[in-house]
């Protein structure tokens, strides 16, 4: 199939070309993000392949459909950037990569926790300047802590395995109990109990209308003083302004973000010669106890290989009229 691949970087091309080495599909790469302004680039392509910050709202989907697209292949797990009701209305099939490497994201989550705890990012900078002082670098032992996991699907489950290795107490909140996670010794509790009882809280649930800003001022007020909050899931799960107030008061003592509410205009681009226009993001950068990575939790060689192979496999299934496991529909999301 002829596929317009949006938001591509050199690493996307490398892994997609390798996955397509048999020449099954014709891939045309665009660096542009898909939006109303760029939709015309996809004219005449039956499939478009997109990533987390491409916009597939009703207007974009209407234009894609008008110009012959009937497959949207997300090369990611989340699908919050697609209007699924509109896709159905326009007869566009939406496919995704539900599990390209849950280990990649859970391992990055652990990296954020350990960096914040032992302050390796600060120590690294100090040593390079000949400052060997330990002032301000005091850490804690993770095994003494209670870890709260919000969302215990594929990534949450892998994260629970890692934290079990530390010997932590673990609490979880998820409307769907995962028996495998329970077997790891994780105790399912209400969201309130998790917020009140955890020293480290890590988000692994999807962004849905019901989870938008689930971590707001009210949720933060219930948390323990000095809590560590980690979000490697989706930026809009967290009300960033409320988090900034909690960082200022000391309620949140550590913040690790791989995702940000308004990341769409910044992440995945080199803006080092530009002035950051987002004042909320700029404020976050001023805190010594905040680490932000630019949506890189997924970014391992294993994950990129799996993403490319599954995405092209999804498109081949649809092209061949086979059953595709990875179709996303509004009905499936609601069920
Ligand atoms: P998954 O579908 O396997 O698991 C999600 C879990 O969240 C499910 O168990 C579901 O029941 C639960 N859930 C749904 N609503 C909830 C709620 N209100 N409260 C608590 N739990 C709820 O998904 P996954 O593969 O584990 O991925 C989780 C999220 O991680 C994705 O939605 C995506 O947004 C994010 N993600 C981020 C990256 C990255 O690079 N930073 C990469 C992949 C995925």
C-alpha cells in the first residue's frame, strides 16, 4: 500500500525501511506533523502513518477521507489524538501498536525515579565543574517506600515487576484488576487510598475524557508530603499548574515527566536556538527537583523495530482483508 508517513525522523526511516525490506509497501516520508495545514500532503495515499503528536481531529479526518485515505496507522499505543467517532463516520480504519515494548517505558520510569532519588543529574554536572560536595544530594532507599501504580496494564505490570525487585510495598489503582499484578504482591485499592498511601506515584493509564487532569489540586492535596510523582503516560493526565504550586510548597518533592500537557509544539524538535514560549514549561525547568525527558520512554531499538514491524503488519492485514488484532474503535474503548 502507498503510505504517507508523517512526523518522521531519521530513526523512523531506518526502522521502517528495514521492516519494509521485502518492498511490500511504498513508504513516503514527511517530516511535517499531520494537521489541518498539512493534510493535503496525504492526498492520494490510502494509508497515513502517524505518531503521538499528529492531530487527527474531525477536520483532518474529513479531509483525509475526501482525498482517498481509509487507513490511519498509529505507530504508538495511545490513541487520544484521534477522533474515533469521526473516523468511524468517515469509514477510516484506525490501527495502533498496543505493545511494542512495555519494558522500554517501565525501564525509563525506573530511570527517572532513581535519577530523582540519587540526583545523578546534579552530581554529574557538579563533578564536571570540580565540585565534589555531597550537600543536597541525599537520597533514600527505595525498598523502604510504598509505590502507587495508577494503571496496571502492560506497562504498569512491567513496572510492578521492577519495583518488586526493590522489595517495595506496592499499591495499585485500575478499574480492571490484573491477576498477574496481584500475584506480584500488589494490593489494589481505591484511587484515594493510593494517593494517601504512596511515597512514589507513577502514572500508567491512558488519557481518556475521564482521566484528563486526574492529578489536579484536589488529588495532590491527598498525597503524602514529599511525594515523588512520575508521569511517563500522557501529559494531560496531570494539571501542570497545580503541580507547580505543589512543587513550590514542597508537597511534591520530586517530579519526573516524560510527557507534558502542551508537548505537541516542542517535543521531538531541536529548539535549542529558540526562546521557549511556554511559561508553564519554563517554570518547571527552574526546579532542582524536576527531571523532564522529551517523550523518550519508548525509545529503544527493540521498541522501534517492533513498532515498524507491527505497523506495517497492521496495514498488510487491512490491505489483505485479514482480521487485524490492533484495530481501535470507539466501541472498544468504551467497553
Ligand atoms: P494498557 O492499555 O495495556 O494499560 C492501561 C491500563 O490503564 C489498563 O489496565 C486500564 O484498565 C487502565 N486504566 C484505564 N482507565 C484508568 C483509570 N481511570 N485509572 C487507572 N487505570 C486506568 O496500556 P499500556 O501499554 O500499559 O500503556 C499505558 C499508557 O502509557 C498509554 O496509554 C500511553 O499513553 C502511555 N505510553 C507512553 C509511552 C512513552 O514513550 N512515554 C509509550 C507507550 C505508552
